[in-house]
C-alpha cells in the first residue's frame, strides 16, 4: 500500500543517517570510555594522575584544534571521502593506542585519534543535508544528539567492564574494531557527492589553519591545564589566544578562499547560533564538573550513588534527543530553540534550589528537566545553523558549531569551576564545610542560568530582526 507521508525516508537514506549516528557514537565514546582508565594507566605506567590525564586532554585538544579544518576540507574535496578518511584515521589510531608501549606513545596516538574524532563530530552534521529531506533535518539532528549522548553514557560502564575483563588496552582495541565496522558500513551506505567548493586552483588555507591551530591550542591549554608539560603562565596563554584571534582575522581577510569565511560570521543568525552554542555548552559542562562535588560533599553520597545519579543526565539526553528533533521539525527551529533555552533556564534555577530542599530527589528531578531542554536547544540550533549555511559552507559551519561547543565545554569547566571554588571559600573543595559546598553549588547554577539567559536575549534579538520569522524546519532558510 502506498503512503502519503512525504517525510518518510527511503531505505538508503535511513542507512546513511544510521552510519552518521554510529560515527557520532564513536566520537563520544572516544572521550568517555577512557576516563575510567586513568587510575589503571597511572598504576601501569607508574605516572601521576596529572600526567595520565593527558590521555583525555590530548584527545580533547586535538578535536578542538582540528574540527574547523576538517569541516572545511569536507567542503573542498567532498564530505564523503573526508568522512571515510576520518573513520580510517580513528580506527588506525585506536589500534596504535591499544598497543602503545609508553605513556608518551599513548598520548601521541590519542592526539591522532582526536583528528579522526574531529571528522566524526564535524562531518555528520553537514552530510545530513545531503541525505535527508529538509523537513526531516530536525529529526536527523536529534538522532545525532541522541547517539552522542548514548556514547557519553555508555563509555564509562563499557570501559569499566573491559578493564576489569582484560585491561585498559581492550578499550582502544574495541574502538578500533568498531571504527573499522562503521567504515565498511558507511562506505556502502553513504551516497557519493561531488565537492561543493566552487573555487578553482585554490588549496587549503594553510596559513589560516596554522594561526587558528596555535590560537586554539593556547586557549585550550589556558583553560584546561597550567602545570604539566606547558610551563607558560595561564595569563600569557590567554593573551596569546587574543593576539592569535586578531592575527587570524587579518590573515583570513586577505585570502580569496579562507579557512573561515568571515562574511558568514557577519550573518546575524550564524553568529548568534555560535555564541548561544558556546554559552549553553559551558553550562552543561558545569553540571558534570560541579555536580559530583555537591553530591559527595554536601549530600554525603558514596561513589557508587554519585555515579548512578550523574548517569541520569546522559540517560535523559539519550531519551530526549529524537523527540527534540521531531519537535523542531513540527514547530520550527526558532520556536524550538527559544523553548529549549527557556526550559534550560528553568532547569538551572531548579537545580540551584531543589537539591537543598529535597536532597538527591531534587537533584534528579532537576536533571530530568534540564537535560531535555539542552537537547531541544541543540537539535534546533544545529538545524537553524545548517539550513542557513550555503551548500559550499556546510562543512565549515558544522566545524564551527563543533568548535563553539568544545570551547564552551572547556570554558564552562574552567570559569564555572572557578566560581564554585570561590563561592566555597577554598580551592580545595574537599576541605569546605557542607553548608559552604551547598551555597557554592546554588550560586554556581544561578550564574549558569545567567549565561543561558544571555543566550535567550541573543535569540530574541535575532528573532526581533525577523531573521527567524518563517524558519519552519520544513522550509529552506
């Protein structure tokens, strides 16, 4: 029997979206599966925790500095070949991680793995435009968000099981096998597309890429670490990041085919989407950084209960991603975006108040409200940004979205973590009183609510300019 549902996807497109979702799963697993291995790595390599943490930081830094470059490469030589190459890099570097004989070798392999991870984070968002009808873009974005959340939630438990079974090397070898399988599946599922860049005779913007890499590296190091391998003071690194940003703009203005087209950033909708993405991502990272301290030192929960409680967030993200995409398709990206921001603000105010009144129940209820709001914002914001981008800018735009999200994560961990410590009255929160930790927790999330309120003001300002007026997800921007 024939169907009149114009939104139904042909089987080939279903397989393509599945391949993209599996890639997002791999990229998030690359971060989360290794976190539980840090104590084992410290013991096996006889290194301090501050050294082995670079197994995680190396991957995050590599993703951050490479994600825009990977997106732009997709625009220039084709999204599909760059995506498949990223899977191959991820598979090979995972194998090298699994057989690394020393900690420096493992960190080097993780940096290479992060380059593959950058491709897997940037390209699926842009390839969606090639594989699904415009009116289904929101649903596809929601699925990608769900798979990313599943990877975040699954990583610690899967990693723990593998380490207990046969050791930390198994975590990377499993990632290598998974990446190889996704590579084979994607090669069959994704349709071939010609490169979208219309420029002739212009190569990759290597000067811009070099300046951007150094700038992002300086900023990332300033907000993530100041003691291990890099002895430059944090203030110097931040100044270098500011000067690097100025230099990057000057370089890009001189080039005919820049790495980042500055004119695209002049579009109000595009710049608003990137700023909101950074602000909201900073807040969500604060939940992961500050939450465990409150549960352990204010509510007095043991490690197992803290872990189970914190798992509520990723679980809700996994459950709410696809519904968020469908809401975006039904009501339009701009309406869904504003609704997601409002729900996020309500969730942040709740988490600053309810745990003090209801204990762990208040914390869980707040997460159940907060996380779906974030997923709705994420699906809507990605949909709006990608529908706004020209065809030959989709890779660049998806890379910028990934970059703003990662910068938000790092900024949130640093800035809101500092707010929490300052409000607690000590850098070592473990020595603060229960009352001080509770007060600091509430204050931190009120500040976080201020961040998202700023994002809401940006959204409403853009809406007032009538750039969002007819932006149903089923229409072209």
